């Protein structure tokens, strides 16, 4: 984001504000991941239709109110004083949230792969009625469903990464063929829609053991549940994707979504 906008990349820990800044005198940085522990925050402030300012905010100068998400990860809030003058550059509107949504989709893919690996190890290493759990057809079916969900999220996230690399920053504006926003939206929707399968089937395969705080499974599943609501839930992205598809015409949706593959 900073490099594409022509802003310097500072030393220290940089975090991303998931929601755009309000246009009031003291805009709010809401639920910033590890805001109190960061050195810098990258945020977006809409200024005109189709464009926004990308702000690089010194996090150490802010008074943070600490919070956390479902997984216990820090999600902190702070107001920007009117006297603060951050470095900024012009970017497409919605670029910050889109990049955040892309990152969350990648994280869902990674956590989903961790759930699958744990479930596979549990099913092959634990026996019931003298046979490994993985020998039962119903367990094999559940493992296949879990693998299918992971593969779908990984493929969508990979395609979004390719689109960003080829087309540049994704922006929530009416775009043409090759607009990376469409691939990011598809990845975010795919990731959000598969979280329930990853969490539900993952815990079911582990049985009662997987619900305990001592088991490592919850480190992945609680984050899956938390991440699907951040940087815009799947339903919000689906509505935005539908609106854009209607504006461009339904007959163009498939070629828009497959543009990165064609490239």
C-alpha cells in the first residue's frame, strides 16, 4: 500500500486500520489490530468519489483504548487529534479495506489448512473399535469436505494475489476487465462462506477433545470465527459484488472474474 502510493516505508511495526476514517474533526481509528503495540497505522480517509487519502499515522502518539476480538487478539481504538498532520497520498477508494480483506482471506486459508492437518492427524492416530478413525467412511467423507473447503479458499486467495500483482491496488470503484477488486471480493466471500465448514467439521472430527482450551485446535478455529467478520463480512462483500455486477451487466461477470487467469 505504502509503496504503491509513493509513501515512505518506515522502520518499526506497521498495522492496518480495517475501516475508513470518518470525515469529522477528530476521526476514529476503530478496532485496529495491535494498535497500542504498533509504531505506525496505515488508514484510509475518503475525500471524493472514487478516491481517498492513504494516511501514515504515528501510533505511538495516540491514546489507545484497548480491546480484543473473539480470539483474544488486540483490537484497539483511538481518536486522531485535529493537530495531527500525518503523511498522506491519494489512492483508489476502498484500497485499504480491500487489501485487509485479501490478507484475511490468506489467513483463513492458512488457519483452515492447520485445522485440516490437525483433523487428519487425529483421525489417523486415534482408534475406535480396533481401527483408526480414518478407516471409517463417514470420517473419510468429513475429511474430504474439510479438504475441499481449504482448497477453495486457497485457490480464491491465490487468484486475488495474482490480480493485485497484475493490476495494482484494488479499489471499490466501477472498474473494467482486470480490476483486482473483483478477485479480492470473490476471495473474501469464499473465505467467509467456508469458515462454518472449517470450524464445524474440524471440531466434529476431533470430538469432545477439540473443544477444550488445552487443545491447539481452538487457536485456529477461534481466529477463523473472528477473522471472517473483519475488513467487511462476506455478506457485505457479496452485496457490493452484486451491485457492481448489475452495473456492468450480468453477461460480463464471468469474463471479469476470469480476467486474471487470462492474463
